[in-house]
C-alpha cells in the first residue's frame, strides 16, 4: 500500500464526531490526502409510521445532515484540510457501500466499528465482517482512539507456513505499517503470535515432556523466518515481539499492554478456503483496542 492520497470515511448520522472521523482527519493531515465523508441514512426501523411519512422523515434527515456536513467541511477546509462530504439515503448498506467504494476507488477506507450482540451475530453476519471480506481497498476499522494521530503501529504477521502463504502478504503488511508509521512519525512494531496447541493435539497430546519438546522445536522453526522479516525491514530488536498463544487473545493482549494505536494485518493469509486469517481479523475487531488496518492480498 503506497502513501494514501484519497481517503474515504463511511459513517451514519449518529456518528458525527466519532473516533473514526478523528482518526480519518488526522491521517488526512499527516498524509496530505483528500478525505471524502459518505454519510448513509438507512430506512427507519419502525412499522408504526405510514410509509410516506417515513420517507418524508428520512428525506428531512438527509437534508439536515447535508447542511450540517457542508458547514463542517467548510470549517475543516479553513484549517487547510481537503474535505468533502455526501449524504445519501441507503436501503442496503452493504451493497451501496461496496458500490461507492468501487466507484470512488479510495486508497484507504475508514469506518467506526459497529458492535453487534453475539445473539445477532449468530443470525446475521455483521456489516463490518462483510466489508472485511469484500472491500477492495485497505480497510481501517476504528474501535477507539487514545489520540487522533497514531503513535504506535504494529504489523501482525504470520510466517509460519511459507509453502502455503500467499506470496507477498507479510511483506505488504510490514510495508503498509512502516509507511503509515513514517507518515505519522509513529513507532513501528513487528508481532507474531504462534500457537503450538493445534500441532500438539494433532500428535495426540503425549504428555508434559512431549509438549516442552514440541514448543522448543516449533519456536526454533518459526523464529528464523520471523527474524528474517524483521531484518529485511530494519525493525529494532526492542520492537520485535515473538509470542506464544492463540492469535486473537495474543494480539488483543499485546495491543492493550503496549498501547498500540493501529494493528495492521491481512484479511486472507492462506490459500486453502477453510484456512482464513480473515476469521482472526473478524473476531479481533470485536476485542482489540485502537484500530485494525486490514489488507486484502494484492490490494
């Protein structure tokens, strides 16, 4: 991912001054990029009003939002930022967001995380998960921010199986994280969380001594490609983090303990359809603090 020149922020009327917008404005300033804000006004979720009345109410909201954003953008342009906004009525958020992204072709899409209950997720795939799977551009999902401008950025890589890795995803993760760190004058960290348990269970779980042996063997085998990646990009020793654990918990704990602002990772890491790092990314956005920048292979 090269230096972003066109940023797209997706939002809705209830998120006028959200963490995602603050992060988008900070990145636009740091990268000298143009920012376009797209505000989606969905259908009213009520059956108590006549359809015509609901449409009139939604149109009134659209017009009010347009006026508000016109004033907001004018104020931001007065501060030297290149910011524009559009407000649209949308009946199918997923389809219309993806269509707008394809038409506008931004270098990065930014959106606040929309939290859904576990019960709702069991019946309906969350909108953010759809975007993670289908968005053609790098996607920055924002949970919260410690400050608008990121100061610590981590590249979360997985060099564990070079034979089945998509050719350049780890390199692109590090390159994107490094580029963002340079633009924002932030620290770059490199993280690999490896899990020995699947290999241990595959071998039948042969006891404590076998577990220790397996951990040492896997650590030695995985540490070498991790160091090679770190050396390739000149990551200082004190910012290399090689940790054992499960991916979601390990990354989330690291981010919290080290006050990381942006976690950069891939959406799909392996060729096999049933081995998607995307599932890790999807679950991670529900738990990790800060922001997750998810990259699509080849994007």
